[in-house]
């Protein structure tokens, strides 16, 4: 499999491969190999892939290839390892060198100070190589199918950050528009699945003594028109055009987002209606949507939000006249860090620019949710290096 990286010359690669083989020792005897092969043949493909992942080896190929890889791991060459197949061996420097090479900044042009190369990398991919190393490792660990190729992964991240057209990406990534489009959707859905496994509201992670556990707010993102479903419900009063609304919940005492809900038509619901799961004014509480955050916050716990949520005092704390100065300052800091999180998401052009993908209404909404989940997954790991302020 060609992963598009060719920085190790043949002589150096051969020397490194010989070193790896020396570490593994001599080949096992033919008899022991046959015995081991028989045992492996009894395993399913899924079980074989699990074994390969545990050993940091590739999981692509048919059953015979998987068995051979387990029997002879030394045949996994150094060149393959550096191409991101064994993701556990990748370093941030590997990500930096390969990422810049794939966007046409070759290794000769990379002979500058490290800080400049990192800035170049961030201009294409939005975050530092160390962040993407963690994102890629987590993505591969959580992926149920074949390992995601490093080149495909970085291409997706660059698309999320720059939101270039597929035609504009062909010169950098060396694939045609249709192939790029298919890869972006495929890897994007895999990252979306990983994001939903990481960004979860788990009440067991909160201190039982905490009362205020999350901050909550909604954000509208601009899109192109929903021509197959024209309606005023899509109108976003902030961008004065069509848009989609999302609700985000950020943990107060840790720097992570723990709740994403949406998308909703930007003009159909206000923020409080989304929080309550309320479809319309006057709707009985028994008919409210139980998937809403209102129903996820247990009794005795509260969220912090702006004054539009004042109608729900049993679950939300808002700034009110008469609060002591220290309470007002505390609530301000919580809301400010929520806005900071939103800005971190919007630093990726796919969310700050007008979203143009998707032909039908459902396809546009599904692809936009995919983009939101992918960006949130990247930002989640970037918060390890650049956390939100403490309250």
C-alpha cells in the first residue's frame, strides 16, 4: 500500500530493517510456525485484527495476510512504520515532516527553525503536530474498521481547517476530485464516530459535591440555502441567511466539551427551547423531548447560561440583579470560557465560512454535523495542550 511518503532512502531503510530483524532474533522453526499458524487460522478476522492492533501492526488485508503479519512481524518495515501504519510509533516530528511534505513543502524547504515549520503546519492544519499525533492515535484506537491512513487523515484535517474546494486540493494531495470527496466523507464519518465516543456527558465524572457542573449555550453556523426545503425556519438572525443551530455543554471544572446536540433549523427554536426539548410554546412538559439536556442534568445539579435560560431556574443558574460581585464574576468567567470554546471551534474555516456541502436537506445537515463532530474531536485533544481558563 502506498502511503505517499518517501523520505527514507533505500539504503537507510534496509539498515533499519536489518536492525529490527536483529532485535527479533532468528526466524522460528518451521514446525513452531506451522503450529502457530494452525492456532491463528482458528481465529476470526476480527480477532486477528484485534491482535494486530495490540501489537501496533497493520490491520489491512485478507485473513492469510493478517496471519502472516502476526507470524512474521519483522517484515513490517521501518518505512511502513513511519507511514503511520503502526500509529503508536509515530512522533509529532513525523507528523510535522509528512504533513508539510504533503502540502508541497518538501524536506529541503523544511530546513528552517522548528518554530517556523510548526507555524507553517498550523496554517494548513489548524493545530500543532503534537495535537494531531494524539488525535490520529485515538482515532485509530477507536476505529472498528481498517486503520485510517495518515495521509487521508491529514487531508481531512486540512479540509476542515481551510475548507478548500476538492479541485483546489488536487494539486496538494495528488488525487482527483471524486477520490478526495469520497475519502473526506469516509474518514470524516470514522472521526465522527470516535468523537461521539469521547465527547459524552458522564455524571460519574463529576464530584458529588458539585452543584454547577456545566455551562451551556447555542451557536448558529451559516450554510447555503436549503433549496429543496425552503422555509423561514432556516433563517439565522445573526448572519441574516440560512443556518443551523447547535447546543454545546462545557464542563465547568475541566476544560472539555461534554455535550453536543443538533443540528436544528436556526430560526425554528430559541436556545431555551433546545435546552428543554420543547417543540412549541404551550406544549405540555410530558411531551418534551427526553433527549434534551434538561432531562440529563439530575436534580440538585445546575448549568450556567445567559439570561435567555432564566425561565428554567430549577436546572439553570443565570446572572441576576442583586447577586454579590463575586457570584457575578464567577458566572462571567464560566460564560467567557464557553465563548472561548466556541471560538476554538470557529477557528476552523468549515464552521466559520458558509457551509456549502450536501444537496438534499438531510445530506447537508448530516455532513454539517459530521464537520462539527470532527472539529470538536480535534479541539478536545488540543485542550490538553492549550486548556480553557480555570474558573
